[in-house]
């Protein structure tokens, strides 16, 4: 289990699709675009719930590894948008 402190979120990056639904192979070399919230700090105001898909400012994330999983910690103010 991983918990968050303060005004931070813990995120897990989504894998980019390497093939479209139509079978086209995507050659994408950029950074991961979206993530899912896996933990919310106790002082996040108007917090988005766990499981929410978000777009974030990736340059403000801190990568961590926990039980062989990659996560990212980010201040709540650096979450730009909920992706519906």
C-alpha cells in the first residue's frame, strides 16, 4: 500500500497505445500523456477521487518505485485537467 502526504497526488502513468483500434502501428517517442490517480493527500482541497484520469505537468513529478511498480508524486496544483 502506498499513501500520500500533504497536498500531493500519487499517480500511475498510462501506457500509450502502440497500435490503434484499426491496426495502425503508432511510432510515438514522446512522454506519457495521461495518468490515473492512485492516492490522494489528506490536505488536497477539492480532491479528485482515486481512479480519475488526469493530464499533468510531467516536469513537476517525482518518480518513485514501490513493490516493483512505477509511480509519480505531484503537487495537486500541477494537475492540469481531468480527462473524461
